[in-house]
C-alpha cells in the first residue's frame, strides 16, 4: 500500500512503539496459568489475593510516575525499576526520564506550569510466575496545567491513555518494573529519537510563509497521487458540536471516575495495523452521530465488511488528499511550528489560531504524514487542544509530544 493504515507510513514504520522486554515478558509467562488471574478491567476485583497485591503495586507505580511528571524529577521513580537486572529495566527508566525532561521543556517553552496529575488504571490481565508477574494494564493519565505568569488561574486538564505490557519482579518484598512496552503520546509518537519541543514565539514574531491552500502541486507526490478524481462533497453540512462530542466520547481516555471511555465498537480498531488515528478522525467527520458528512465512493466505511474503511478513510496520505480534493476541507497552512503558529498578514492569529473545534491537524515527519488529530477545544489562553487515537488523547495541547522539526498541516473543514 502507498500509505500505512491509521497514522504511520510504512517507510517510517516505527509506529512509535516503545519496545522493551518482549522476550522477558514471554519468559515470565512460560509455565504461568493465566486463566485464574484474568479479569476485564477493574469492575470486578481479582479473586486471588496475589493478584490484588499486583494491582496494588501497579497503582503505586503509576501514581509515583504521575507525581514525578509533575515535579520533573526522575529520581522519584528510580526505586521502582529493577535497574540492577536486565537491560529492559534500565531502558524503561530512561524512557520515563526522557519523557519527564520533554514535558518540562515543553511547559517551560509554552510558559505554563504542570500543577497536578492523576491516574485511572484498567488492569486487563495478570499472569503470575515465581516472583514475576506479567500484566496488561491501560492507564488514563490526566494532567493539569496553568499559565506560569498567572499562578491563581484555574487549571486546564488534558488526558492521555497508554496501553502497557508490563513485567514486574519481586525484589526484597517489593514489586518493581523489569520491562514496560507501550505507545507514549508524550514524546514517542514522533520519529525523532530524542524529541525536543519547538521554541515559543515572541509577540513580535511574524512570518510571511503561507502554504497555498488550493494548489494541487503543493501536496507531496504520494499525497497528490492518492487524490480521488471526481470526488465531491454534497448534502449534509458539518455538525461541529456533535463532532466534538463524539471525539470526546470515543477518544478512549477516561477523564473521570465513573465516566465511560473506549472506542466506538461499530468500527474496527486499526491500532495494531499501523495506527487508528485516521480512522478516528474519519469517524468524527463522517459518523451519522458525529459530524455527519456524507460518505462517497472514495471515502467511506463498510459496516458489513471486516475490511471496514476505504483507503481514504484509514490511510494518512489518501485521507489528506481527499480532504482537499473532495471539497471537505481547505488547507490553510503547512510548515514548522513557527510557520503555522506565528501571525501573518493573511492569518493575524496564526494559521492554527484560525482553526475551530472540529477542524483537523496533520503531523508530517521526513516528508510523510504520520498522524492526524481533531481539534476539540481551546484552553483559556486560546491554545488549541486536540483529541486522537494511537496514542489516545483528550484535549491535549496540539503540539505536545511532537518534535521541533515536525511539519504541521492546518485543515479547515468548510462543508
């Protein structure tokens, strides 16, 4: 295929998986009996006391990591890892340390302060061996921040969901991390090996660059080739309010205790086939209970077929091309953080500032679109917030987790 399903192109098929300890996890499972310790989420408590001990340890580990994220201090979590054991433990700790550095650097450059974080865990399974436990756990992490210059301002919250294959080992009567494997939206969705946030803009900054929104030659060759000849949008108008409500309901992040979370079961989950981000944005635009835009011969979802979405529905480049060729959206700008955020004569608030809830941002690296997000809100300072799948985000600042060299595409839905 010319483009990967979901959000990541095959040439950059890194898929942002933080792959550590697969062999260790497999070894831990050998000889362990899974069935007695498997339960769906935490709605039903585990039956065996040993499993409840593991759940308690997981809560302690994830709570400590959330506290370290707020303070930006990796030393707070060093004791949670089997650093004297396999290399996978050290790699897992190094990953968390890089994330803490990145988030604090981003906050500093965006002139905000991280004020708090809390976690909601969904423990999918526990397999116990001798002093080893292999777990599948999904974490919803909700983070709060406020402008650094206004410490009395109300907090703004965003959420992410991560799916972990985590191996714990008992050392000195305490359960610690031997390996952790997951897709991390806070610095691991990008292809950059050491992600760094872009610099902030001074108020006087201004750039003249404006990406031609209607120039067919402006798209990368693979995107132009994926255009759908003759596709036009007719019929229903875009319902932005319902699109945003759908994006919040089905982003997968649990933002409060008791609130439902998860993907819409009517749609196939492409997470393990390259990513589900484009499928999710297509749902937001085209589901009858969301944006309500009509499907067409190129961009559609077949609810009766295991295949599910068409190329333009699930693949990044084909979807980007279809957005403009169909008349569904207009490309306002494409460029670096500075290019799309700084004011221009055409866009006094910057191209991204012109976008509204329900509009679309794409993320390009090494000449290929890797990811799509839908705008769902703006924070009190006017900063754009997005929802995504793979990894799952709920009202996250639009550039958080991305590198200073990422190229951003700002799409305005015009139907």
